[in-house]
C-alpha cells in the first residue's frame, strides 16, 4: 500500500494512524510524524459539521502511504516515534502501561505496567525523558528514555489528556479549551492559552504534538486535527482525516481518533 503522500494545500507532513480494533496502523505523510489512534469504547462520533461550516482557516487533506501491524489490546492514549521505534501509552484502569515497539513488526521491546488505580493518558519526549500523564489521578510519571525506567513523578491539579514538548516547556491539555505550558523540572504552570477558531472556543482538546512551531491537537470525538499558534491559541488550520475511515470497512466496530505524535 505504499504510495507518495502530500498535504493539500501547502506543506508536507507525515501522519500515522493506529487502529486498535483493526490490528494495523495507517501511515500518511508530512514533514513530521503524527499518530492517530482509536480506542475500544463504543462511542458516537460528532459529525464535525460545525467546524467545517464556521471556520475561515485552511482545511488540509491526507493520503495513506503505508500500513503497519498493531496490538489490538492496546488502548492508545499517547504515542511518539523516535529513532525508529514507537513509544506508546495505553489506558484503561487495570490495563494501563507504557511500551516501546518496533514499527515494522509491531514487536514489543519493553513494557512497564501501571498500578491498577491509574488510567494512562498522553506521553511526550523531552530532554531524554518520557512524561506520561494519567487521566483523573493528577499524576505524571517520568521515565528515562534509554531503559524505560521510572525516575520521578509530579502532581497536577487538573485532568491529564495530552502532552507535548516545544523543546523548552511541556504543553498539556485537560479536555477543555485551555493549554498549559509547564516547567519540565517542577511541572508547574508557566502560562496558559485558550484555543479558538475565530471567536469559537475549541474544547475537548486531547493529544498534542509540537510541529515546526505549531501545536497540533487531536479534538476528542472529532475527525480533525487542529494546527494551533502557541502564542495566541488561534487555530491556523484543520487536517481532515475522514478519508481514513474508508480503509476500515472490514474491521467491525471502530471508535474515535485519539493519540497523535
């Protein structure tokens, strides 16, 4: 299934979408990597019609270029690609973990399970460390990238959804329209921004990635990724991923777009 891929209009990008119920990953392209995943809950997706009708910013499209195997038992909440490997955070109480896998084979190389009281969420790589959020437990776990061993933890006072790094600070979402910029050394809030498309606040901001000076955000229950200014919180464009569902006709039940990287 390998084909060339372009982002329309403008920039080139690379995208990977993981399907938990389908046992595969769909790879698309841009100038960085973006991973989108699906969970195991049966949920009703929004139509995304309000985003399409009200926006005045560009809407981009994608083409699939490759498929990779994926463990169907993984409930992906956060994911990133680094030096040939996938690092993935899987949720659900009693089933949460962090793991490192080979992209082409899907083989698990390292797996760290969380205690049953934690529901794992987004992950980010920053300065050789992996930061892993938990949903309602107000706890961020920190791991050494080389051996995937836990080295520290931090507390925070909101829900944990998505997280990324701009190279200096961590950026975290909590399911609202607010993004939090955090000092990685102490996990304290430095500043906040509210995300909006024109005058419309965009809530349900989920997993995040920092891409060439922009924050990319998966919007929970939507089929779009937002390109956001880290300075103003304004949406600069939308990436339409609805075409990916055409690759899922034979896999049975599917759910929502989730982790990105």
